C-alpha cells in the first residue's frame, strides 16, 4: 500500500469515514458524483467492466468476510452489467 501523500498528490481527499469513501467510489463510477475527478481513469474502469475483462478475475483487496468495500461495489457493478446489460456510455 502507498502512503497517504501518494494519493493526495493525485488529487484524492481523505473521506470522513471508510463508508463514505466506499459510497463515493460507487457514485463516482456511476457518474452521479465527483464528476470533475479523474474521468479518464473512470472511463478506463468502465471500459474494463463493459468488455468483460474483469469477469472471473480476483479483485485486489477483496475480502469475502467484509460486509462492504470498494471491491464489493466493483463486483456489484460487474454483476449488474452481466444481468441487465452495460451501464450507460459516459461522456468525458
């Protein structure tokens, strides 16, 4: 894991709680929050989701005993896309 300074240098801000960070991550991926933050990175993640490249992969930091995490939210999006088709296209 990298030191907090690494993430601050990339424009990340400390979330008040872990749950807030997880909620904002999902909202950011869905395009409903933080619309001015790292949209190129968001597009890369969504491209991977749409292409199916993540299906069957082990997600880094995934802990099946955890009740919620960034990896759980990513898995949720993968499952949603697999069930109902892709998320809407994004515009940068």
